[in-house]
C-alpha cells in the first residue's frame, strides 16, 4: 500500500501498530540557531509561495542544513514526495525504516520521525509496535525547541550505534 494511502487504523490492522499521544522525548533544552539559519528563515518569511509543499520545503531545508552543519553531517533525511504533517504517512515511513533496519541487521530500539507543515512540527517515536505521537505540536516560532528535540534524537542514534559497535568489538 503506498504511504499516502495509509491510515493509523490500517497500520494497527496490518502491522499491529498501536498509537497514542504522549511525550516521545523528554523535556530537552533548546538549541541555539546560527546566523545562516536566522537569515534563511527571514528570507522564507518574506517570500511568496503558492503551495503548502513549497512552504514546507523552504522552511525544512534550511533547518536541516543548519542541523547538518552543527552535527558533522551525521544523519540521513528520508522524505516523501509531499511534505505534510500527516502522522499516518510519516508513521508508515517510520515502520518502513524500522523494517529495513531489521532486515539489514541494524535494528535500533526506536525510530524517530517528524512531520511538518512548515509552521507546525509533530514528533513521533516508534518502538516495536508502539507509536508515540507528541501530545502537542511545536510551532516555527519555537524553532529552538524543535532543534533541541532534533539534537536529542541524533544523540540517541549516535549512542545506540556506538553501543552496537562496541558490542560487536567486545564479542569478537
């Protein structure tokens, strides 16, 4: 089934995914914003766009570039053809990533995701068959808080991969 056609109900019925609202990440400190990101977002705010997709791309791209610069280019972005704050589509993609990781021998305890409409951000965590959807949306005006959440997610992956790597070394 294509991602755009998936609903949370279908994820529950076909993959046993149970979703609930909560806090997928603990309270984390906000992360500072660099001058390049500040300038890019100022340009985005004054640029006329004709679709929600275009607006999402114009906001998300500078944020992701900022995060890449601040974190040694250590992460990958999985994005669909349409960037929407549709938790069903993002959840299906997260399940796809989890399945791919399991098949490639890189299964991590959790997979995080974020869906956006540019103005609103929703963070999620998939652990096995449990999908935890943040109980509140983060807004673009709170970008430093969202950057802090991204930082937390990346730190989790770095630590999980380091632990896995060290485990492999210790078992050889």
